[in-house]
């Protein structure tokens, strides 16, 4: 699975229109880069292995390609976010069905670097996938907002925010490491948190 995915930006109506053209490789690449981490993360949290989650990503994208022509944007009926979750849910369920048909022995529980034995994983796609989806959606949205804000603020300010908020260092350790006052750390945190919140609001307003 590629690591250089584009920032997670919820889909706009213009992209949905372009996706209805199967030959528009650029738009499909855009869609994949935006959503593969979301789909992959939800599949993992639902209880699938890394290889199974990768299959879910591929099969979900194929499912979207086959069904996007019938999707009509109507927020009063179904948002694109909800529609994509349903497509993903079916592909996750398919992976659990495949697992039942091909039981994995205890001797081969660990594969592809998985640390948790498959037999100890959640194996029920009926678990609250909506909660997993919403959680992963918010995580991806936050990551995208942080990356966008990082490009707009001085590096020293972002380092203070990174150490104090993201890495959870004690404020005095951050100040000492970067050679600034505790007050500077608090100011950087407040400013960057405010910018991130505003960025998230901007992204959400443009989402379908």
C-alpha cells in the first residue's frame, strides 16, 4: 500500500461527476489517494488482517467504480460519506465470509507482520462499523488539517505544538528543549489549535 497518499479531503461534487468517467485516470487516482487510508484503517479496526484490509481497499474502489453511475447526491437521503461506508461495509463482510471458508490454522495465525493472532481479533463485521467509520474519518480529517496548518506557520511554533500536543511532552521539557519560555509554548498551542479548528471547518463545509 502506498505511503505517499494525498491529504484526506472529503469529496466534492465535481470529483463525483468526473468519477463517472471510467477513463479519467487522474480523478480515480485522486479518489484513491484521498480515501485508501480511511478504508484501510476501518478494515483493520473491524478485525481484518493487513492483507485482508488491503483487499478491502482494492475491492471497495472497484465497487465504487461499478456503482458510482447510480449514485445521486442528495444530502437529505444519503451523503457520499454514508454511501462509501456502505460499500466498504459489504467488502469487509465479504472478507469475513472468505475467512470462514478458508480457516486459518493456529500455526499460521501471524502473517504479513501482524502482531495480533487472527483468532484473537474481532471477527464480527456486524460490530458498530458506523462508530469505527466516524472515528477514522475524524482522524484522517484532523491529520489533513494539521498538515495544511504546518505549512502555514513558522517551524519553531509547529515544533512546540508537535512536542506539547501531539507527542504529549511536559511543557517545561518542550520549553527547555527548544530554548523558549513556557509562555511561548502555550501561545503556540493556542494559535495552532485555533488554525486547525478553522481548517477542519473549512474542509467540512466543502464536503459532500
